[in-house]
C-alpha cells in the first residue's frame, strides 16, 4: 500500500514538472521568430504579411530552391533585376487594390532574398517602404488578409494558401499589425 502511494506521488510530481515546463516554453511560432527574425520588428512584420500566403514558415526555412522555384513559376523572376523591377511595379499599386499589390511586394521581396537574388537588407527596405501604406488602409491582419483573399477569388487563382491560415493567425497573435 505504501509503495502505491509513493508511485502516485511520483506521477503527480512528474506531471507537475511537465506542466510547469510547458507553461514556461513559448509557443512554436515565437520560437521560430526568435531564431529567424531575432528582435527585428520589421522582419517580424514582414513575416506577418508573408504568412498570408505561406503560414508561419519563413522563406529562410523553406530554402533557396523553394524560393527560386516559386519566383520562376509564379512570377517569371529569375534574377535580382527582375525581382527589383517587379517590386517597383507592385509598389505603384497597379491593380488599384492595396492589399493585393503590397502584400505581393512583401512576398516577392522575401522570396527574392531567400533565393539569393537580392540581399535581406534590400528586401527589408522594400517592406519598410510599403508597411505604412498597408497599415493606413487596414486596421488588422485579418482585414488585410480578407481583402487579399477576395482578390485571389476574383482573379480565379488557386486559394490553397488558405490551408496555411491557422499558422498565419498564430503569427498575427504575436506580431502587432500597427
């Protein structure tokens, strides 16, 4: 009988230790952001935009091959010059839809940096240049993403990016929109 009480006591102690350790450990999205984005608020904000299409996985984690393939297949971008030209074109909001064009600036910039076509400094400059335009037009991540999704549907594009939306919402919980 005494042995069973010792066993129960040990199990309770182990469960208590595991519970405390889980409470002290930040959620995975925060761990990813700390390891990949550090304390850079602009990089984190860019991850929020990028997550609209790809969830929480950053281009850095996906690898240069993935980034180059997406740029080539979806954008016909094969070089830094082509990436820069696309970023400049999208910054002018040619479609008249702020979320559609400016979120794509972030995606192209981050993918181009991930592919090694441009430097991360150049990508961050592109993001910094359009951040205020998005923040002035939308009050939240969700509203900006909703406007982007509406254009995806209107243009008849594949909306498979919505599968990553739960991960995007995790990012948005820890990255302030404004």
